[in-house]
C-alpha cells in the first residue's frame, strides 16, 4: 500500500499502525493491520515493500503518515521452540513521537 493510502487509512482509523521485525534481521517493515489480522505494508510506487534499516526509521515513517502509536511485532524462531508462537509475547505497543 502506498503512503497516501496508508495515511488515509490511519486518519479514518481503519488500520492500526504496525512495525514487523524478525529477530536477528537487519530490516523492519511498516504498515497497517486491519481488524481481520491482515497486514497492509508500505510499498513504493513500483509496488515493492519498503524496508527500513532501524526501528527508529520505521517509527519516523509512521509518524509522517499520522500514526501516534504502533504495535511492534517481533518474531523469533525461539517462540516456536518454547511454545509461545501463538501467545503474542513478541508484540508490544509503542508510543510514537519525534
């Protein structure tokens, strides 16, 4: 989803801002999460998913799109090994600010 669309969905409160990461990964994804649990990730004009090199970079992009809070959803292979993959332990709410 391109930035203008995502910004509109945030404004209409149709999507919740989300940042996705995988433990030991060197990039983050940002976008929105709908009520059905579907992700709508930020994409460039060619339709490629935008990646960010840091959590802060992803946060700043979401702030520019009007988000004031976001869910950080960090997955790790260890969740599956210890049985917490479905418990949602890798999710925390972030307050976004400059």
